[in-house]
């Protein structure tokens, strides 16, 4: 049984104080023991302050990016081992990184390898563009991205993959549950092809793209969907808590 994960991707939002307030509100609103995992991924500058707030709680911390090199003359970059002292997770290969910062499949591959090498759990993002979707290329694109990211890397059941169709990110136009489920099946079978059935059955695959408190249940009801990577809706404590609540409710009901 895979433990559900709700991960918050704050992107380039919230200063340190704002982030601290948001986390305080989330912690205040969480009731009882949690049957699911929660990860918050704030901007780098807030990691330390938020890490202190999360000490002694069951909420984990994640980063939104990292460099694949261990150290050296890479101005502005942060390595996996630097993050490891604060974080459990790191989001890698997000479509915004691929699109605006020209991250190729090869770069994403190197980052996944470097993260796993120090015991950071990658939340590897894959997803097709609107055009690829319309041309019926979704399966092919996902297979290509998963294969490029993981080929040659030692199997690791801690890896998390997020299926994030680019056309659904920040648009308010989420994929349908059917679309998410069929893409997640493609991703899981791609992992099985590389890492074997047992690992493929164990890794968590999330849906991401315009997830809200109002639509999370549609996704989470399905056995294939192990949680969500949440952008915009994770910036409001009440909304994020509703996503967490619904996930715990639906997953524990099964
Ligand atoms: P969104 O972003 O929830 O705002 O669509 C999701 C993401 O980019 O991870």
C-alpha cells in the first residue's frame, strides 16, 4: 500500500515572513495524526526558517530545484548535499524549469541521480504540452521523459513522480481523472520497464495541475493516484488543508 503524498510547490511566491505565517496557519489547522505524507516546498531562502517550524511535526520539507554537481564554481546554484541537511524532497524537472530555464532530459537525469545519491527524494515531474496532447502524443512523451530521467540509475522505490500536464498547470483547467489515471498507468509501466514490476508498484505517482480543494477528491478516489503536487492552491492555508483533509478521508476509506 503506497502512502499518499500531498506536496506543495510554492514556486517563486512568499518571502520568509509570509512563508512562516503560511506554515503556522497550516500547522494550526492540522488536526489529529496524519495518515498521509505532506511536503512543503518553499523558495530556498525560507528553507531554514520553515525547517525550524516543522521540527517535531510530521510535515516534511522539500526544495524546488538543485544543481547536479556536488560543489564548485556554479554561481547561484545549490547542491543536493546542501539541501539534504534541511530537506527530504526535491522537485526536479518541473515543466517551468524545462521551459524557462532550458532544462533538458539529460540535465533532469543528472539531477535525479545526484539527489538519490545523497538520499534526497526526487519528485520528478513529467507531462505533455497542450499541443502534444491534442496530437495524441501523451503516452509517447511520458515514456520518453521517464526513460530519459531514469535510465541507467539504480532502482529506488523512494522516488516520487508527478504527472503534470503542462496545459493544466496554473490554468484552472485540470485534467480529468480519466486522463490522469491513464497517464499514470503509462508512467508506472515505463518505470516497470526500467526498474521492474516490484519497484514500479511501490513508487508514488502524483497528479499535478490546477488541483484545488474542490477537485482533489475526483483524483484521489482512484487507486492509481497516490497524491498531488499542488501549486496555486497550496498558497492558501484553508485551501491546502482541505486538499489534505480530502486526501486523508478518501485514501483511508479504501
Ligand atoms: P498549479 O501548479 O496547482 O498552480 O496548477 C502545479 C504545479 O506546477 O506543480
